[in-house]
C-alpha cells in the first residue's frame, strides 16, 4: 500500500511541478565566453564549443552587457546578473555538442 502511495505521489509531483523533473542544468565552470542571440537569449561557450543557451525573464541583454554568473553549476530557475541586475533563467537548453 505504501509503495503505491509513493508512486502516486511521485507522478502527482511530476504533473503539478514539471520543472522539478524536467529542468536542465549545466556546468559553466569551463565557460570562456558568451554570445547574445537576442535581447533575452545568451549562448555560453567553452572555447569554440557551445555549453548551453539560456533565456532570461524580465531582463534585456545586448552585446555590450556585463554578464556574471552567481555560481558555476546553473539550472532552470537560477539567476544571473546582467548589468548589475539579477535576472531569472526561464529556460536552459544544453548544447548538443556536449
């Protein structure tokens, strides 16, 4: 009985909180640069290889923006600092080249 309740609870959490199970994370510790794709999307690189692309919420970024990571292992929902303002990451997509 307890096993069934646990399985049901796990599926319920997936249904109501999909970001908990489906969020992407990336290690940006080897990041050497970034490229702004549009006013809310940034691709981070290690040398010439893309690490991940992040889309920001409620922040505008351009090629002259000062971007600072708050930690080296970053996931959906984490924050970065753009021009001194904290910005939430609404999506993080890992590069297929990893």
